[in-house]
């Protein structure tokens, strides 16, 4: 992920990146649980992913995305695409809740879409945002993060 552009030295980028890492690692655990045939554990892991994703998406849309577009509307297209992907992820999650027979395939599809989405944010949006956001933007984003909180268990680290 993004260890080169300085994202991880700057809160609140670091908070979003920690959540990305947690989502990716829960995703690998979920894939492992499916390989082991442990669907119950896989379903628990999916619940954790959905929990973290909820406030994560709200923080991005209300905070980072809004500020990036306010600073430079050249990023409107990429931000709209990312918001569209948030909606697609939410739709897939709803579908998974109803799925029975194809549950495992639907969960793997969700993880693949989530991996691609996170890759775009970490490699396209975050480095660009770091270059255009000023101190006031970061303060405003931090306020949104404080309002939305995090579903991470180790939020203090
Ligand atoms: Fe996102
Ligand atoms: Fe994200």
C-alpha cells in the first residue's frame, strides 16, 4: 500500500489506511475460513468487515472526498467513481445477506471488489489529495472522523 507518498505520516490519511489494512487482513482471514470450510467463522468475519466499512465510507465521503473536490474539481470524476463503488459494495453486502446457496462466491466477489477499491484510493486518490489539501482541509476531515468514529478495536494504536 501507500508507503511512499507520505500518506501514513499524515492523520487522517493514516486512520483511513489503518482501516484499509484491517479490511484487507480480515478479507484474507475470511478467504482462509472459506478454504477451511468454516462458513460460520467466515460469516463472523464478514460482519466485522461490514462494521468497519460503515463508518469508513461515511468518513471518506463526508471528509476526504468532499474536500478534494472542493479544492480541485479535476478530481470530481475519480471521486464520483469511488462513491459509485461504495454504493456497489453496499448493494453487494445487502445481496450477500439474502444469499444462501451462493454465499461463499458472493463473499469472495465482495472481497475482490473491495481490494480493487482500496487499491484505487491508496494509489490514485490519497497521493493526489496529499498534494492539494491544506491544513484547514485536514482539520475539517479530522472533525468528520471524530464525529463518525471508527469500528476498529485497536483505534487507539
Ligand atoms: Fe472508499
Ligand atoms: Fe477506503
